[in-house]
C-alpha cells in the first residue's frame, strides 16, 4: 500500500472555490479509481485556509494511474493558482490501523 499526506493553504478569498474544486476531484476519484482505497480531505478548524489530504492507494501502480489522469491535471491546474504556496507532500509508512486485519 502507498500512503500520502498533503498539506496546503488557500488564498483567503478563494476558500469556497477550493472546496468546490476538491469535491469535484474526489467524486471523479471515487467513480474512476478502485485502486484509491482512501481519499480524505480536511479543512483545519483553527485556520480555514489550511487543508490536508490523506490518501491510500492499494499499490504503486494504482498511485501511478492516479497521477496520470486527466482530472489530476485539471485539479492541479485549477487549485495550485489559488494556493498560497506549492502543496507539501509526504510519503507515509503505515504502522498500524483499526481498518487493517493484520493489526488486530
């Protein structure tokens, strides 16, 4: 499994636009990517301009397919211009989870 954590800040006047872009993007992932097993988007309560995405792919191949879709390009092309800075990506190693059978 592959896991990503992405953090970014949106320009103050573009928060609703960002939420709309994100929601459209996640719908496309849900409809087209069975290999993306988790895609959660969060907005920080203490700073409405801060967003976090947590993503889990079933494999490197699923992540690779995701990265090369038309809707990822569209997402980047529409979201990045309203970000305060380039989003920060972190690759994660899963230690344990209440959703994973091997950790019971």
